[in-house]
C-alpha cells in the first residue's frame, strides 16, 4: 500500500514526539549529583556529552519506529511495535528514578529491563524491518554503557 508524503511525515513526527517527551521529561530531573553527595565512577563521561549523544539516539529511535510502522505486514510486527513502545516507557522512567528519587538500585533495575527490551526489539524487528533493528544497535551499546555507569554509581556510593 502506498502512503502519501504528508502521512509519512506525520508518522515520523509522531515517533519523534515520543522521543522528545522522553528527553524533555528527563530534563525536569537533571540534578547536580555531587551536590547530592554522590561520587561519580572513574569512567563517567563529562556531563556535556549526554545531550548530543541522546539527541542522535532519539533521532535514530524515532526513525526506527517510522520504518517499523511502514514495514510490510508480518506476524511479528505487532510484537515489534509493542517492544518499541515498551522501551520508550522504560527509557522515560529511568531518569525520574535515578535523578528524581535518587534510587540507584531502582534505576539499575529499570535500565536492565530497558536493555532487555532493546535486545528483544533488535531481535524481533530484524525479522520485520532490518533498518529498524539496525538503528537500535548504537542505542543498545549506549544503554549497555549506561547500565555499567549506573552500577558504577552504586559501587561508588554504597550508602545510597
């Protein structure tokens, strides 16, 4: 089925809006971790790096969702769309748990669930629309690093 350009643009904007909501909601909770008494792990990157990295990743996540929505019918397409939605929810949840509630262990559980949801999405969507799957690989790598960083905060701040 052929879709008009305006519908394709609207769908991409909808996918992008989902990632913008995650990004903006996260900005409400940004806190000075040192002021909270937390020690950063030795391998923590500079704070300025997170904004550019997440901007690129959110564009890739939105584009992945777009490709998946317009993929040909497939038995696994609803599962892939559900996993895309699940990872967006978990992505959005991590920031208020880490920065808002200052719950390092709770955030670690959320990010592990996010990592698993991304992995499941990569596996399922590869069978439906390979471009959607491949666009998630840098995201999965970054969340792998972020998981290690979250755990590094746990080790560096055992009293929390």
